[in-house]
C-alpha cells in the first residue's frame, strides 16, 4: 500500500507545483500579511513543496508498509498524515490511507 500512496502523493505534489508555477509570490499570502513579514516564508509554495518532496524521499523502500518504528507506529504514518491533512479532498484519496484512530494526529 505504501508504494501506491507514495505514487499518488507525488502526483498531488506535481499538480501543486504546476498550479504554483508562474504565480506571483504574494498571491499565496493570506490577506493582511505582507511579503516582508517573516511569517510570509511559511506560505511559500516552493518551501511547502520541497518539504513534502523531502518527506517522500525519506521513503526509499516502498516495501516498508506494515512495519513499525521504535514508537510502535507504522513507519508510513507521516505519509498518511500528509495525505489526510493536505490532499484528502482530492480524487484518488483512499480512506484506508488515513492514520489510525489510535495514532497521534
């Protein structure tokens, strides 16, 4: 399942990157937040997309699904959280990818 989730997440990130291309940086800022405000960097699509790509890069072994890390959570938990919090409203999202109810959100 992790390999399918990773492939789907890559598609969503690619779509986000295409949507952000060519748009002025200020178009992503919430109303009232100026580009010179230090918080403006948090809304940078380049920063957000890079973080999401870095997270996916950390999963070089798509066969890790079902294994558990030291804290007892599935090792794919961060991927599940990313999918659920950023992309659950998009076509192709599967409810089975949602983090388990007993895992921290």
